[in-house]
């Protein structure tokens, strides 16, 4: 007689995303570290203390936003975030990390942005948070690319409609 197998998962898991953006690396760096630009591509509030040891938060505090400690801050090269937990993250002894690596591709005009997520516990209670984190960064990278490569154009006034010329005999 065989005993039923218990399905228990241990260890950690991660994810990797890569996007090439046809703008200089400095603009991509600003999109990752400037709260005003983060609001554009994330659609959420952002609070950033852009320095090593600083705070990185996207979303509202205490209502599902993600808050992280900035562990590595190398301008135009690398940004590493260590998440501080939150309402959507079950408790864990693991350090959940997102590492953003920037590189120049195809000359100075194209940046390569890689996001490496790691340390996400392999337990079932982390399945939804893991999927949410992985899919959120996939969407955000697409939005960063679109926002930087196709910035909104300033509104131009529509051409004015010329008035009809007066008609002889009807112009009072």
C-alpha cells in the first residue's frame, strides 16, 4: 500500500523580464526613479527617496501598495529593491527582491532594461502574490516602453473654422 504524497514546496522562485527601449539609458533611469514619471506608466501614486538606503513605494500606503528599501542605487546602471512586506505579501523569512539592470544596446540611443525578481517563497500561499508581481512588472515594462518611445504630443489648437462670407442682400 502506498501512502498519499504530500505536496509541499520549499525554496524560492523568481522571474526575469527584458525590454529594449529606443531612448538613452538616462531617460529610462528617470522613468524608474522620478515619482511623476512613475505615475504615468504605473497609473498609481509613487513616493521615491532616490538614493541607496531610500524608500521606493508604488501605490497607496496600507492599501495594497508595494514598499521597498533601495539596496543598490547606481545611477543609470542598477536599482535593487528589497520589499518590506505589505498587505498582499504573506509573512516570510525570505528577502523578496527586484533588481533592475540597465545597459546600452545598439549604440547610445537604445537602452536595455532587465528586471530580475528573486526570493519569492515557493509555498502555495505565495502563488497569487508571485503571479501578481511577475505580471505587474511585465505590464509595467511595456508601459514604460510606450511612454518613453511615444510621449504624448502637446495639444495643438484645432484649426479655426472660417466664418461664412456675407451674402449680398442678406447681410444686415
